[in-house]
């Protein structure tokens, strides 16, 4: 392999000697270990590792590496994935009416602050086409009604698959996706919800926040699962508000939180920082990167 | 009146000329207006004011002031209260097992950072007696079972009334109070709940926060109402946490949030900064004080 | 006047009766007072007010209003300004190499989240032209060297004046402006500095933050004054960082703080929320708007 | 060794294979690695590790372990320390007039939230004696004048050494310690400064914060070094403030920040989470503890 950064994500039952065994394995293959992050869940006796390697100076092919690694992985019951950092991931953004997250993601991608190719924007409305066009990203308008829902999802699926999309970002796409769709892209759909979940699950969170008189509002980025707004949480943030805030003010303040929260979650995913375990997302911080 | 600070809290239907009429009223009586804060709820067409006056140099008694004010208040449909700042409010703290809020409130009161007399600590357990004793505050141990609940509440009530308690602070008192009790002290019981409400209402919020995998935890101080954990929110705050946090870690991190949130809410109440309106608490910030 | 929102900003020596006199003045002219915010600086015995009026139903012209107001203002020694909300303010953005603030301001302006006309982008480099063009905003490339500095500033000045610019936003413009230039646009130039001032005034704040090993980094928006990075602070924010952060990481984390801080400061200025007093900026929060 | 948690802190020049070599070393000795945290400073090519081991089931004495470890450490040029978690560290708190940090530390220690023995409080004043007495901690009043400074420091030193103090916490001790004193307890004195350093180094930070008109205030906990307020920063935090805040208000808001910041820094030190490198403190987060 060339001088490239290889990232392994590993999940397995906890047991003595894991870090020694894994790091020795890569050391003996000639890799320089750039960072090695672990997490032990002692409630469930599970072990999680994210290890980043510099392949410079190794004389091993991807196939050889993975074959060897399998021998280590099997007896220790690893579930694992590897990313060689040599190809940008392909991203599709889904939106409805709200523009702020779309602008933000396109700007970051355009200026090299998100390491991905935004291949398309898909919307059930035509309203945000001008934004995609500003950034020269194809915009697909696929309207949806109750009757055409499964048909429309099929169209979306075809677009995603034809373009080899690795990650779907629901940047305020206000439609509930079918279980079939969601399970097909398991752990590959990130949704932004405009509340600090589990508060205000479902519709109209800002209106309900106003009515409840909360003193802070927030946003949550999570992987989409069958259960609406209940998927593994990747990132959350809040801002203080006061009794002065109307539903409109909350929306405006919230927009800035939504932007940051979604962008950070997408960055963590693209950067291979996340392992999903049950309904929890292990999000390793960046380490020397 | 002497040189003292008088605070009026006013709530009424919104209408033209309110601020001019109210401030002129006090100006003509010879008061210096130290601060005058307003809030208009345009959804409900309601007007709220907190006005602080320096009585220095006025030649008017409390009775005369209030009699005059009534003439202004009636046609404009004011609901109002006045505080003359000449007597510290009496506070009772109710606790069960958890010590951090109790320490914090007693320390602040002891060092003059909370403007009140903490007259007593009431608990259904004997566990925290040593803390009350350190601060020379009487500690009443009133155990409670399902069978003795109404009887015990009656005892609490007698203690509170005999000591002319103005504010009851439930500093992690882990019993559900009866509606009768709560309504008797309407808008005078502040409770701390160890989550960012409305998330994790009810029991075991830290355990549920762990299970849900949230990336922030919080605390909420609110007036107690019949509906558990649904009363008007006075103050909330959160801190970020990670997948590393266990239920135990969350409890520890949460303790520091609970302390600050409860202390701030109690301070706002003691300082006459709050008007309750329906299920929302209008909390005016300090202004030049 | 039509149904429009009129905002007065007033500064004067503190004295009894100010709020009564001012609010009565507007009430008698038939205005509905939407909000009335005050601040008393008791160190300097100064009084500040921001009052927002709805002109609906008044029968008075701007000239009549101001003439009458002068009669009130003179004896009470007001320094005051009035904004009738009927014209958007004209804004010029100055930049050098860094794109994030420019994108952010143009996006907000484009989507109606900043109430202004961005009339032009001025830069000493050509690098960010593509961004201005995406948003159809004229981009003026005015290079500068030590020798041409005063000449270039003259060109900038001509552009600003020809376009009746109300506010200059230095969105990471990495040139020190002359005192003449700054004083000519006193309290009308907002600069973003990439540190929590007064820490790391001057050049390379992120590098110095790394070297100092701080555990949080920040950004500060302030009015430009003759003394570099010492003008009245409008808005500041910070984010936590760790020992892991390199200068590069700090820059990336800082970019998101800079964007929010500058956008909030510009919004406050455009919305007539700020009164400058000496080296301090009184920034009234939004109130029912 | 018994079932105890052993923590090694290691610092050395960066080189290939470190994590594999170190973790294999402990694995072969029979230790279970509870957590293993690393940091590579690529500017200075330095490697840092914090590794926590469970000694349960090992058949090795402390002496044997350290002897073996030396063989690993020498060729790799480790600077290292080890803590066996079997003895609480001894802490002395130094104060002058301000009570909030003292209360907070004593309360945490008393309730088992800080893993240490607070052996004494030392003060140049007698003012806070009542607090130490509430918590049954000896209070030494050692007044100091310019003339008696070196003599008083000698007394302090004798007290510290006689009581085998591991950590000195300057909880608002308003005297400048001599270089001799500080160097004698290098990396073992934690000071709280009441500003977000490097802003407002030196005296009267709240007054200067008011005058500068900052929109946030903060606190910094750092190791004391010869250069006043310039030692390695362990922990910082801030809170937003407004133009309304006077120097007095800032002090009050700041007190709560100071308490949390100092308590967290002390906890990190006691928990062996910190490696000092030059003027920077590497502060590893808790990991599964």
C-alpha cells in the first residue's frame, strides 16, 4: 500500500489482551499506528476500537491485509470494517422546504471542509433548486403523496444506488421513510431533528418548546431507524432561550444549532469515527487528525 | 417609606399606554424608577411588567401606596404583587438521600449569596442530618409510607405554616406530593428535576439517559404542579457527555448541573424576578441589581 | 406615518423620571410602545434606552416627530438616533483569504435572515470572487501594498460612499486600516477577531492559543477603533478544545465560532440594538421582535 | 498485587511500535488493560500514554513490576510515573478571603466526590477558619508581610512536608509565592485564576473585564509556575455576561465558574489524568472509570 491512512473499526466481546493483540498485529505488518482509541462497555461486556494506521513503507496489499486480519478476527469474534481513505464517500442530501442545512453542507463540501462528494440533492419540493444550482449539484425533484409514496421511494433508491451513494443526509426532509427504505440503508442515513431528543419527538418541536416554556432549545443528529426519532444519537447541542422567544424566534435560533449539529455528525461519519451498538452510537473524537 | 427597594410584578391584558401610565404613576408619587422590564405575549395579548423603585425621599406609607395603586390597577385589570424588600423570605428545604443540592443551598445562604432565612430542612430520611447540623439549621425527620402519606404531609404543612415559610425548595425530595399540598403552596414550591425536561420525566432520568445514548444531560428547576414534572420551568442547563459515560458518571456530572440550576432558580424567586402565566414562567433577568 | 416600527436609541445623564417622561411623550403622540428597554450605568451615572414604537394610527410626520422630540431631548441632554425601519441598511463586506464568514453572511442575507442589502464585497485579493459571484454580489479587487495603502483606502472610501454604505463588515480582512479611515466610519465598522479578546490580540491567535495550551478558543466581534482589537465588544463566544488540537484543528473549530459571532453582531447592529458608550457596547437583547 | 488499579503515565520520543510494545508488556505480566489512552504531539515528535491496569490475578510485586518496566523504559527513553491507587493523596488548601472554592472542595472531599485527604487549610488570614472547622479540617493561620514572606513560606513548607502533602491547591490564595517554593513543588501546586487566561493575567480581573466590556467571563485552573498566571492550563470555562453586569455581578457569576473549574482540575490531578509537557498540560479524559 501507498502512504495512506487506513482506519479499522472493531467491535467484539471484551476479553483480556485485545489491545496488545491488535496493535501487535499491525505493528508486525509494518504499520505505524497513528492513533488507537478504545471503549469498553462493561454493562454489556463489549469492546470497541478505532485504530488508524499509516501504511507507508508496508509491503502488503489490501487483500493480504484483510486475509491476515480475518485470522485474528475470527477467534476473537470481531465485527469490523476497514476504510482505506483513498476514495471520497458519495453523499446524497434530502430536503423539503428549509434551506439552512442545505447551504451549510454544500458550502462545507465546496470549500473542502467535508471530505465527500455531494452527488445530488433530492427533494419532494422544487423550492430549494436554486441553492443546488449555485453549487452545481444536481437537484432531483421527486414529489410525493400518500398514494405515490412507495413509488417515489423506489425512485429515490434507484438514484442512490445508481450513484453509489454511501451516506444519505436528511437535512430537514419532512417525510417519514418506510421501514424497508431505512433498513436497506441501515446506519447510512443521518437525520437532523430540531429538538434535543428525546424531548419533542415528532412534529412541530419548536411550537411545543414554546408551549412548554423550556429555557433551552436544541437539535439532534441521529441515524434513522424504523422508530421515528429514536435512532442512535450522534450529536446534540442546545442554546439558552427566554420567555421572550416566540415559535418564530425559536426556529431562527434553532437553525444555527441544527446546522452545526448536522455538520459535525456528518463529519464524524465520513471520518469513520462512529460504531453503532444497539441503539447507542459510539462516537470517537478525532485523534491527531 | 425609607430608602428601600420596592418591586412590583404586574400582569394584565395588553393595551396602549401601559408603560407610560405605570411609570408616570410611580414618578408622580416621588419614586425613582431603578429598572422597568416588560414582556408582551402577543399570542395571548398579555402584558407583564417588573418595576423596581427606590422609595428614598417619598412621603407615602405602604398602605397609601397600595390604595393609590389599586385605583390604577382596577380599570386596567392588573393582577399584581408588591415586595418591599424589608424582610428576608423564609425558606424550607426538603430532601431525601442526595446531599449536593442541600450543601450548595446552605453554603450560599450562609455566606450571604442567597437572600433568605433557611428556617429548616425537612426529610423523609435521617441521612442528611449532619449537613443541616453543620450549618445550624433545624432538621426534621418525618418518615413517610404509603399509609402515612397524608398524615406526614399534614405534619410538613404545620411546620411550614408555623414558621411562615414563603418558599419550599424540593432539593431532590423523592416523594410525590399530593395535589392538595401543592395547590396550597401554589407557585411557592420549586423542584429540581435531574433531566432537561420534558425529556426523561419521571423516575431514573440518568439511567434512561444512558440507555438512550444522549450526548448531553441536564437539569430543570420548575414550580411544582399537580402534574409531575410538568410545572412552569424557571431554569435549565445541560453539559455534554459521551458514550463513555455510565449511569454513575452521568449522576456525578449531573450533580454539578443540578446545583447551579436550582440555586439560580431559587435566587430568581427570592429576588422577585418571576411571574407565572399558565404553564410558563416569565423570568426577568436581573437589571442593575 | 404608516404602520411601521420606529426605534429610538437614547443616551443621557441619569435622572429621576426619564422613563415616565419618554414613554408619556410617545404615548401622547399616539404611538403604541412595543418595547422599552433601559440600562443605567451607575458607575458613570448614565442612562440608556432603546424604545420601539408602532406608528400605526399616528398622524405625525417624521419631521414633526423629530422636532417635538428635540424639545424633550435638549433639557435632558439626550444623545439620540432614530430609525424608521422603512429602508434596509446597505452593507459592504471586506475580506482577504478566508471564506467561511463571507459564505455565511451572504447566505443569511440571501435567505432573508439578515435585514440588509449586501451591496459589495471588497478584497485585497482575488481569491474569494467566486463566492460573491455565486450570490450575484459585486466583487471589487483592490490590492494593497505598504506603498499604496492610503491610495487603496481612498478607493475603498469612494466605493463605500458612492454606494451609501451604512455598515462595513470586516469578515477576516487582514489589513490594518488607518485611523483616518476608521474614524470616518466610527461605530459603523464591525470586525471579527479570531480569539476571545482581550486574549491573543493581534496576529496569529490560533497559533498562540495552541502554544499557550488553552482549553477553550473563541471569537470576538467588535467595532473597529484606532487601537487594534481594542474596540467595543459586541459579541463573543467560545468552544472547548483539548490538548489534541493542533493549530489547524483550532482554525477549523474556530471557523464555526467566528461565523456565529459575526452574524449575531451584524444582526444586532442592523436591528438597532446597540449603543456605544466609551469603550463598551450596550447590546440590548431582542424584545418581542 | 491485589485487585487494584494501577495507572502509568508515560512520555517519550515518538517512534513506531510504542503502543504494541507497552500493551504487550503488561499483557504478558498478566494485567488486564482497563484503558489505554495516547496522544502524539507531531510538532515536537513526542508520545504520551496513560494506561490503567487491573492487577487482579497477577503474581508480581510492585518492585518486580517496576524493575521489569525499567528494562522497557530505558531504551525507549520513557519519562514515567506509576500510581497504585492504594493510598489517597494528601491535599493542602491555601486561601485568603474568598470562601466559595474552599466550601466546594471541602464538601466534595467530605462526601467522597474527591478522592483525597484534605489534611489542612493554610491561610494568611483568619477569616475562613469557621469553614475549616465545620468540616473538622485543621486551619493554620500564617500571616504574611513583605518582611516575613520568606519566613512564612518556610513555615508553610514545613507544614506541607510534615504532613506529606502531595498536592497544594491555591483556592484563591492572594499571595505571590516565591520561585523557590513553586519549584520545590513543581507540578504539584494547582492555582485558580479568576479569568479565562491569558486574558486578564494579574490583579483585579473582574474589574478589568467590566472595563473592557467583555461579553463572557471565565476562570482558569493551572499549575503554578515561576511566571505568574502562565503555568500549564488544566481546565477553563466561561459564562456569558451582558453590559448590565457590574464588577460585583461579575464576581458573583464568576464564583460559580471558579468552583467548577478548580474542582475539575483537582479531580483530574488526583485521578492521574495529567502529564505536563513544557507549558502545556495533557489532560486525558476519564475512560471507563
